[in-house]
C-alpha cells in the first residue's frame, strides 16, 4: 500500500493500492464516478475514477463524504489541473460508509464548530495542514538541537518544585474523594495527597534540565507542560508543549543567538517541507505568510534591552490600554506594537527588572535587572522566555529569601551551585505559539490536536 505523498512520475503506469477517506464524489452520466480521496499524507488528495464495470459500483454510488476506502488500479497522469495523478480503479474495497449525521460534509465549517469535534477535525483541509506543519516543526526541533549536540532529556511531569513561582500549578492527587466517608473529608490534607507528599504537574522542565546541563553540557526537553491559570485567550492553553534547551557555559548572548538560529531553522524547514500546506495558509489564513517565513529565515532579529523598549513605548503617540512605565511587565499590546509597528520583525528583549521575573535569573551588576530574554514575534507576542541562570550560591540564596522561597525545598537545585557551579543559560519556546506563527492560525486551540483550556478538557 502506498501513501498519496509517495506518488511520483516513476509510478505512472503502475498498478498501485491507496486507502483513505472520501472527500467528494461526482457521478457522471456515462456510468462513471469521480471520487476524491485523501489519506492525510498530503494537502491534495487523489482523484479515483470508478466505473460501472466494478462489481460493487452501486455501493460506490451510495458512498457519502467521509467513507473509508481502499482502491487498487492503474496510476495515470491527470488531465485535470487540480492534481497531478489519478487512479483508474479496478477494485474498490469499502471499509465504512457515513450518513447524514456526519458533520464534515456540510461545506466549509468554522473553527469553533470544528473544535466541538476535535476527534474528527483532522480530516479537514485546514486542521490537516496545521498538523503536518506541526510535525515539520517537531522534526525541525529535534534536527536542530541534535545537529548542535544537545542531548534530548526526558524530564518528569509530576514534580515537587515550582519553577516559575507563579502559583499556577495543577495539584496531583491519589485520593478518590468519592470513596472517602463524608465525615472524613475535613481530615484530608489535600495538599499532601501524592502518597503523603505535595506534588503537581510541571510548569516547566527547566530546573531538571539545569541539573543535566550542569553535568552533560547541552540538553533540550520537548514535552507537555501545564499551567493552572484561568487565561482564556487565543494564546493560552492549560496544557501546552514546550521546547527547553539548557546549555552549560552559555551566557545571555549565546542564548539569544541560539534562540534566533533555532527559530530561523524552523521557518526555513516549514518553507522547504510544507510547501503545499503553506500555500493553503497563504491563500486562506494569512496573506503573505510564505514570504514572511522566507524573509525571517534570513533575518537578524532586533535586540534591545527592556529599558530601551520602555523608552520607545513611552515616546510613542499610541495610547496603550495598560500605561507604560519602567517596572511594568510588558503586555501583549506593547509586545505587538514593538514587533508589528516599530521593528516589523521578531525582537529579543533582554535585561528585565528583577521584580517581574523568576528567582533563578542571574542578577545584573545594576542589581535592578536580571539577564532575562524574551523573544517577541509579530501577531504572537512572547514566543520564547529564557535567561542566564544565577550561578552564584549566595546571590541565589539572597534572592530566594527575598521572594520567601524556602531553600530547603530546592536543596538539590542549590547543590548545582555548591558543586562545580558554572555559568549557564536556557530558554523555553511555546511550541503551539510557534505553530501559530508558521501557519497564521489565530487561535491556539486550533494548532494542538486536543486543546485543554479552563473551559474545555473534553476528548
Ligand atoms: O516564559 P515561560 O513561563 O518560561 C518558562 O517556563 C521558563 N522556565 C523557560 C526556560 O527558561 N526554560 O514560558 C515559556 C514559553 C512562553 O514564552 C510562551 O511561548 C509559552 O512558553 N507559554 C505558553 N504557551 C501556551 N499557553 C500558555 N499558558 C503558556 N505559558 C507560557
Ligand atoms: Mg514568560
């Protein structure tokens, strides 16, 4: 059995077998039916020509959109412009038909409605294209970091450490409250319910990543992370995938170079490996996305400090909803202004005020800012957050004290500064935001197979 993606000129004239799902069917008068089937491997399906010499032609005529088929026949060059080849069927096996209740036969359906049928939506052109681009980006991620000798590290999902300190963690429980007598409910320590310990789902693999970077040099993680924040925006998910490289001996500049090179490699990979899907996004979702990605795969990216960014924002004549002054966390309206109006490309903002950043970031000599770096992209805002890490034990302890973080809870992490401490840096890229940027999809819920948000955890 072949995939539609595997067809090429050399196979013209061969007898081949393909299988997939029926997209459209047109019956013509002379005892012919034209079936367009797609197997998910490419954007464009293939046209199958079936005629009334087939034993089951009457069954073929009763097929609905979405029916699953296996077709054998001769591959010929297509006379039509829509596809390169067509298949002249000499055998059609019908696995399963559909009926009138099948959602996807009703013409173009909006993304919101499709979300209600997340289990079927990959059969549409748009979501199919998104998931193929997602796959290209996933492969590009591994290829990029592997080519630079980063070790792929599998960090835990269940953890007792809070990396970001933002209190956005899902607790893990082994308790079945339904089975406890009601009278005992008030005796339960909900906080210590992972076999007597308090744990939660990870918000980031970074701390574990630092441990391996400080021993094996360069690592990256690529896995699901969880945030229990009640954010219902087009750029937030409760469960999202993060790519987190961490490198020993990297300072902030090398970290920013790495982030830029990684993004450029991703853009180039999509242009080179998802041509057909990108054309669809260019026509239907974001006009000009192909040239945008081509251009950015060669771009330098602007670098400014937070202080410079604030000055630019303060000087602008735009009236922001959230007023700008030194010390505020940049809001998405500010990030978009910088990337879309001022620089018109991704911007790397460094050296944020320490009070708005996590405990582990390296303090600058001014003692007011830390060696943080956010990469901001047009339309998306923050796509990457990272920093050089504080490697000095005393400075880190002082910072934790200030933030009322108990050093006992992080004793293993502090050991990395006690024993052979080194300068090191890393960052986290929100994988779905990258997929959004490379497809133009406006809602993050449409670039992950099964989105989890505060309002939806179905499927
Ligand atoms: O800026 P964040 O919170 O950084 C960290 O977690 C660091 N520990 C990373 C590191 O240095 N290793 O998150 C990193 C990125 C953000 O820039 C954003 O792209 C994405 O993760 N992100 C989300 N994506 C979707 N939904 C959410 N709720 C997200 N929160 C963060
Ligand atoms: Mg961040």
